[in-house]
C-alpha cells in the first residue's frame, strides 16, 4: 500500500460527524425498553419500512422493503407506526447534548450533525479523540441510544469515518493517515459522488477515493467543476465546507409528500390529499418569505411509478388560493381513472424573495391583493389554533377516508395529557415504563 500522506499535521482542524444508529427504531427502544434486542421497524402507516433496528437488519429487513416481505423475512417482526413527534424531540435533545461540548454544531439532518471542536483541547485538557468519545458516551447516557462518530480534518472525511464502523462505531483519522482511509474507500462511498459521477470517474480508471485525490486539482475541477474541486480538497484534509451553525432559512426548492394507505383509485380523495400538501408547501414558503415560479404535481402509483407534470407560473406567488385552479388543471391531466395511487407530491421551484414585488401592466392587482389579505388571515388563525385549522373545503373530505389496520396512531397521540389535543401537545414524548 502506498505511503503518501497529504499532511503530517494531526488536526489542523478537528471536525466530527455524528450519526445516530437506526434513529427512529432506537428512539422507540429508548421509549419502551421492552423492545431492546428485538427486531423492530417503523413505517406501519406507509406500508413500507421507514427504519429497521439492527436486530431486524441482521435478518435481511431493510428500509424500503414492503411490510409483507419484511414479515416473511422475519416472522417475529415488531411493526410500529412512525412517531415523528417523538423523533423530533429526541433529535433536539441530541443536538443539545452536543452543544454542551461545543457551540459549533450543524444540524445536518434529524439524526446527524457536524461539529467543529478545533481548539477545544485547551478547554477540556484532553485530546480530540477523548472529547469525541465523551460526546458519544454522553448521548448514550442521556438518551439511551447509540451514535457512530467520525473524527478527521474535514466534513467529507468525518462523514466517511462515521460510516466506517456501525453501529456505535468510533473512527478517528488524523492528517498523517488520511491516505490510508482513502485507499480503502470506494468512489461510491464518497459524500457528493452519485452514480453518474462514479460511472464517469470509473471510465478514467479510478476506483477509490485515493485515486481521485492523486489526480491534479485542476483535472478534478475541469471534469466536475466547482463540486469536484471542493470534494478533492475536502478529501485531502483541506476544510472548505464550513460547519454551518445557523438555522436554515433559505431554500432552493420546497417539496411536500404524503403516503396514504390503503392505495386508492378515488379521484376526489386523491385530489384532497394533493391539496393538503399544496397548503403545507405554501405555508412553509410564506414562513420563509418565499414564493415559487414553478410548480410540479406528482402522483405516485402503487407500483412506485410516477405520473407528473410541471408548470411555470406567469408571476411568482405565495398564495395558495391563487394557484389552486392551476393545481386542479394539472391534477386532471396526470390522474388516470382506475389506477391505484399511494401518495401525492407537490414540488415548488424557482423560489424568490417575497419582499420584492414588481407590478405587471396587465395583472389584476385588486384580485392579487385580495388573495394576499385572505392568505394572511388564514395564516394568523392557523398560527393561533394549529396547522390546517382553516383549510380548503376540498380537504374536508379527508376524515371520510377508508379505514385500514395501517392507520393506527402511535402511542403519543393516543395517550394525551389533560388539555392536549391530537394537533396541539406538550413537547414531551411518551415512555413505556413498568412500575
């Protein structure tokens, strides 16, 4: 194996990537200790596996597998409805534990984060490896589930390290050993390399991340443009992607999707589901003062194929009411009678700032202002009484949807405290404890 270190400095920067192990099912096992050591999956409401515990994975059950196939692979499988409320609460608690050690924490997703602990050795009087292990141990102690930790010089390397050993893995690669890690890393494992990029690099005779980093930076930049240059630098231990501690407030696009069970051929029911997604997407756009110039409507069939259509708006808008006639027209064009659908999706693109407004000579300004006033009133009411307290009359059809064994709610919605409702609850997860 070649000995070609990129740097002899151990940690010019110390970047951690922390990834929770089978997060959803780990939370369920933390809430109900009787589930520990058992094959558990979530996703009952979707009909497919959303997350599988490592006990279930050991028996061949993976994310995306249908419940029918999963039960065939694992007869004793425990299937639970997803409790996203509790997952969110545990996620916030996990990030809170991390911030006890460093204020520089990027909440990359609900179950993973990047931390910059550069310079923290002086505060804790120990090595970066020891600090990382303390964080890992504290999360396990406080929350009752494990995380895998990767420590290196950049975000790309930290993410590679955390995936190296799972679950409850710990991998630290200082600068002088980066080349060894990259020699053991296939191109498919590099963060930022998709299948098309891997196929392209393979045509140039590359097989590992090390092969890529041994090419000149200019070669990587010419072939893959700015992303290629940045990944090349990150893999060589040069931190060019900062740990972003600010809450995300800007979006290039917004998408809302909801799976329903059982699949349906009912046209009005499916349209009602789509309308609810449209309302949710526009609520999010208005919350961040954005408005789209492009809309996409997608209906997902039971066989996982899609029927979809895109439309460019003549004027960007953040009003749900203003786009609803267009949504209906698009739905009519993509919906096929007698075809079973299992989910609807709305995609919003071309987002621009809602604060800047340019008037068009031929637009109906009075109508536009009226839509804006109505939308503002709806937002005020929903903020006070809960999301979708006021909604389109079309979505009033939804309470009459077909019943299914998959529709059972998770325990937190069934066990309410006095004064709570199904929509408004205290930020306290439910726990299963025998006394």
